[in-house]
């Protein structure tokens, strides 16, 4: 079992604090694995196994507990005395009125509660209603490139080969614990995507037109790295002689975002220092979802590389924006506390016009924060007036940006 210290280290400071710990992320991103790592950590630090209650609602063993009363009774029967119990519940949203159980666990017992879920808005809205101010959310993503490398013996791996594998297979842990050909891998990814669509978007948001929802997904994926609005999507369907209400598109985009099918990245005016409300960009919750849905497409490679960089920035706790500086664009402006970095992402810079396009906007930014041009260039790497050019694999493995 691979250690996911990035997330475990975020959880550990909150152990025994009077807060619900919420681990949220797309299905099959490794939340259950993280729960098992947490359980091991508790045992290693002296907590008896019998005082750790672990329930996974993806297991048939616990299907009969799918309503609030039965779940509460099950947990109550396992608690005796006044000592603290550690309650770990996986995919809590499968339980009807689950938020009432979680609230009761805080009130009725000496408990430390951890839950996971695959729908961000379901978790945040219900928790805000019942236990406002008494929970902390930790966002769990699929494997980073650095985590993928842990599956390969360090003495035999070649960095370029490993990145190429990551580029094609993405970060779903299941694909890295066994050997799969590309066709089988994309079938697994498509099944994960279908589960997330049906259970975390369609069912949770009462969506009736599944075919239209799927077409919205394909439109977004086919325009990865491009600015998109709900009106763009509605106009596209209009051009296909299919009238779609603008509010329907908004609702579908929100449902897909809440299920972590993709992330919305807003634009930021660097000079005006304000977030712009139109023409955002959307990126899959794992870049391989695009391949699972549409197959591998060379023409989308630049957008996929952007996707990988954006997810890495989010993984490290940055708020990520698309930068606007006058009539130019910077792929990502990432902000965390008092830190900021600027990143341009491209496939290769074989022509001077491409070099000018990637370096130019960064050179127009007059501050001292780090600036990078990230690409898959294997030979040409240089620094131009403080802007560092770096191979994407090396960028992903930097200790600090």
C-alpha cells in the first residue's frame, strides 16, 4: 500500500480535534486507501483496534446500513465506556440522511469522526446545514507524477518513459498496481467516469437528459485548454439544431464540477487584480478521463499537459487562475498565502513565434515571483530574463516552485 503522505500529513494535525474530517474527491482517487493509512497511523500511535470503527459503503458488507437509523444503531453497539472511538466512514453519501448521523456522533459519543465522499456540493451543503463550523475538508486527488514513481523501482526507471506512462494512463491508483494495456486501461477509466456521472452527478442532481449531459462533457473535453462559457456550449448545440436552455447548461456544469469530473479555473486580471466572471477554463479531474471518454487524441496534447500542471498546483494547495494581462494570456497564476507563481505550458517550442508567445506574457509581468515555461522539450532549456524553462517531468518533481 503506497503512502500518500501529502494527504496524511494534512489529516494528522486534526486528529482528536473536535471537527469532522471530510476527505472529498472523485471516485477511485484513493480515499479508501487513505482511510486505511489513517487506521494504520492510529494503531501505530497506540489506539487499540477495537476502538477504530471502519465502514466502507462500497462494500456489500455494509449495504444494510444505508439509512441513518441503522447506521447509528450499528455504531452505537460497537461503542462501550467513555473512551474515545475513531469512526471512519467511506462514501458516506450512500446513506440517506447521513448528515444527521454524523451530527449525532459528535453529540452523543466521545468520538473522532472521518468521512469520505465523491460529491463536493453534497458534502459541503449538508454539513454546513447541520454542523456549520465543525468540519474541515481535505481534497483528495488521483496520484501525482511523484506518487506514480513510487510504483517503479528507482534503479530501472527512466524519467521520460515514466512521464509518458503517466501522460497516457493518468493517476487513478488502480492502473498503477497492475499491468494494463492501453485499451484495458481506458476501459477501466471509462467505467470510473460512468460511475461518477451516474452516482455523483445524475442521481444527486436529478438529471433526466443523460445523453445531453454526456454531450456537454464531450464538448468541454474537446475544448480542453480553451476558454468556455455556458453560452458557448448552448450556441454550439444551437448550431447542431438542438435548442438547449442556458440554465440547463449552467446546472449541468455545476453538477459535473461537484462530482469532480472536471475543475473550473476562473480568469484573473493581473493588472486589475480582480477575478473575471466570464470565459473560464475547464479541466478533467484526472487527465486520463478525457482519454477514457474520447480516446487518445494528439491534437489535445497541449491542453492535457496544462491539465497535468493545473492539478499539480491544486495538489500543492494553490488557488489556480488563468492569467489575463492586457490582450495576452498566462496559462496559470497560482496563489497560496503570500506566494505566487506564473506558469506557461506548451508541448514544444520549435518555432520562434511559439517561444515569443510563451515567454512574452511572463516577461510583461513586473514582479519577482517565480515564472516558468513548462514543455516536453528534451534539449533546449534555458532562463530568459528570470523566466525559467523546464521539462514538465522535472517541474512536477520540484520540491518547491
